C-alpha cells in the first residue's frame, strides 16, 4: 500500500546524474569547439568595452547625448546626459561602461540570431512548432541554471557572461518578430505581389516595415532582459554594475548595492526611451533632417561640416590617448630588491590568473599572494570574483590558476566533484584556525541561560527565536547549495531539532542583514556563521553574541572547551595541478605564506568602516606586507631557492 500511495519514495529517475554525466562528456570531448564559438563574441565585446572605457567621460557623455538626440529627440537626450552624469558622480562610470558594452554586444548577437529565427517562424508553421518549446524552456528556466554549463563549456569572464545573456535575452525578439510579421495586413502583402515583388522584396519593403513596431518592442525587451541578466552574470566574474550589486549583497553593503542598482536603472530607462522613440518616429521627416545632423546641416556647408568633424576626431583621439596613459606612481611600498634579485627570477613575465571570492577576506588574501607573485616575476591578471562553487570549476577547467580561500574539510566534497587530485591541488595553509558554528545574542543567552543548541528541542526555548509566528525557531543558515547547508541539515536531524527549528536559506548576507537589524532592535537572533567573515566585526563574540555548544559529536573539535559542532578548519590555496607542476616557485611561495586570523579580522573592520573598494583592499595588503616585511621577504627568498 505504501508503494502505491508514494511510489516516489522507492524510485526516482536519476535525471540529475544523467545531465551531469552528459555535460561532463561534452566538456571533456568538445570544449575546444565551444572555445572557438566564443571568439566572435570576444572580439566584439572586448573591442566595445575598451572603446567605451577609454573614451574620457566628458566626451562620452556628449556623444551619448548626441546619439540620443538624433534617435529620440531633445527630451531623451537631456535625460541621457543627466543620467550619465549621475552615474559618474556616484563613482560607477567604468562599471556602467562595461555593463553597457555587455548589453550592446548581447543585443547585436541577439538580433543576428533572433531576427532570422523570428522571420523563419512567421514563414513556416513547422519551424514555429519546433522553436516555440525551445523558447518556452529558455524563458522559464531559472537564469542561475545557465551559469554552470556556460562556465564548464566557455569558461568565466565577460565573454561567457555575454553568451549567457544572449541565451536569456533572445527569445522576446524571436517571439515578437514572429508576431509582428503574422499581423501584417494581408491586403498589403497582396498589393506587393500584384506589383511583381519577389518574396525577398516583399519581406524587406513591405512586411518588415509594417512589423517594425512589434520588432522594436521585442528589441526593447531584449535590452531590458540583458540588463537584468547583468547581476546574475556577475556570479561568473563579469565586471560592471552587476558585480557592484553582488559585492554589496555579499558584504551587506547597502550603499554599494544601491549604487550598482541605480546605474542599471538609469541605463535601462535611457535605452528604453530611445527604442520607444525610434518605434514611434514618423517617416515624414528623414533622419538626415532631424536631430544634431539636421541642425548642423541647416546652417553649415558640407566643407565646414567636414572640417569640424575632422577636428572633433583629432581631439577625440588625443583625449583617448591621454586617458590611456599610465597613472603616475602612487608612492606605494615595494618589497626590497634584495629579497628577489633580478637574475633569480626564472618566471619573469609569466602570467598567472587568480580567482577570488566576493568576500573581503578572499580579496585581501589574494592581494597578499599577488604582491608576492609580482615580486617573483609573474604578471598577475586582474582577479575574477566568483562564488566558491564556480571558483572550483574555473580552476579545475584551467580558466584560472588559483583560488586563495579553499576550506580544507568543509569543501572536501566540492574538491572531489571538481576533479579532485587529478586536476586540483590544495597548497599551503593560509589560515590555520577557521571556525564554524551557531551563535545567539548575548542578552538572550544570559536571560534564558541558553548555551547548548540541544536546548532548542524545548518548544518554549525555540519560540524565543520565532520570527514568522509558526512557533519554531528561525535559524539563519548559509547560502542554498553551499557545503555548509548539508552540515546544518545534518545537525538538525542528529540533535532532534526538526520539530522545533526551521532553517532559513537564501543569500546569507541578505538574511543576516535582517538579523543584524533585529539585534539592533533588541530582538533575539539565532544564526550559523563562520570565521573569518565580516559578520565577526559587526557582532563580536563575548560583547554582542556567544557561540552555542552542541552535544558530543566525534566529527567536531573544541574551541576553548566549547564543542561547536564543526571541526576546526584550514584555509588553503586551491591551485590547478597543471599550474602547480609548471610553477614550482609559485607553489613554494603558496606553501610558505601564513596570515593570522587576527589580521583578517582587522581588515574586515576596515572594510565595514567604508574602505571596501578593490583599491582600498590592495592598499591594506601593501600595508600588511610592509608591517611584515622581513617575514615576507624571507618567504620570497625561500621560494626562489627551492
């Protein structure tokens, strides 16, 4: 009877295993094909990104205003100028230009793919029946699902992000192109045929012009979808405004996240208004007779116009060249030359590509390692910011060379799933006493004499931490899908907390933002945490919160007599095995570096005080190296001699 009532308890189709096996097969056998596919996207994206970033902001604002005036009129031009000025004033100019280059690249390829497919759907019922289910999947599949196969097939960075954006943003253009062509009046089509138009002439001169409002609506939706995807794409190291939002969420920095979000909104409104205006434009006035072109043409002769255009191009190129000049020296500390004599640099000029997490401890440790690698002769690329799961895949696939914050025990399963010893190597011990566990606010701990998580089996105790009115304690857990999720669920089952405790999962920093707010209001809080993490600089142990002990568990160790439920862990450098074997000097350096957790906590406090930009964190790393100069130089000398 039980089998009949609940057959899924006894058998399920292992679809997830099948998909994982298939993706792995494709990656192992056809990844070079996908790397070749990315080249056209790479050429356009990198060219457009370099162009937009290299143009001085003042000139770029004028150009954007003129383009908006030409396409959409004075009102939209004024808004575009004000919007871009606002983006620059809040310190988001370069990220905004990078996001704009991503959107424009995605739109170009979406049009190249979407417009022909939309036409094909309108012309063939068979093609439409085939394409529609594919579009349904593309539009309803959660956007996060795109990221893992995209990373495995194309790698990380701007180009894979653009490819994921193209996949996500193309369906609206296909659907609305199809719809617009099908809604063209049959009388117009018949008239075109009567005048002897060929099918191509009929499409180009009759159907597409009449369907243009619907097509432009589809293009508008594609642009907005592409901008919406920019935050998701930031999870695979795509720079821009989306990365600012992701960093803000990861650090609980509302200001940083708001600035990134505001930039996306301003650009979205600007592009939306331009496309809408183009769609509503009347055909009575030629584009040559309106906007700045029409204004200039009304009182300038062709010769004067050519001279002005030549001067504008000349000064523009000069401004771009000035913009690209290297900045003057900042006076930052450089390690003594005695530590690494020039003749002892066997790796001089060799490139190394770091991957880092979105938390400040990962950035800080990466900068310390990068300073040493630079002194050893390496050229260190700009680090790619990734979630841990994506970072493991990236290093395993060879798209990055190392990741500085790999937890030895907590992420052991992730290590094996990403290729294990065959592709990866954990090197050195950067931090030797990483901790995990559960904390509650000190006030509640003292008032109710709570010291052990097992006390939450008591409904009356659990109710103290109830935030949604269901009588259960709300335990803030970690990000869904992280390795700590399984450990927390294991503890809930092991200690019999299933009836009295409810785990809250989602974005950890967002959940903790609510927890910090409730703590500030004097309400009880219960949460999982780990050290090092920025939260420890906001809620200090012994002052604001206390650790909860857990019942005896053979898999855990003690912290000053308190059993936390998790083993003490070590944070190591995760390196590509291929990179480690080819670079023994770097591997030796990784083995030697150690950073006290107290110094990481100090760094986190600086970040929480507003010094959280990448340039701030690099300055902190330089200061740390200067304060530990003899030790650091000793690591460099030993790495060279090994």
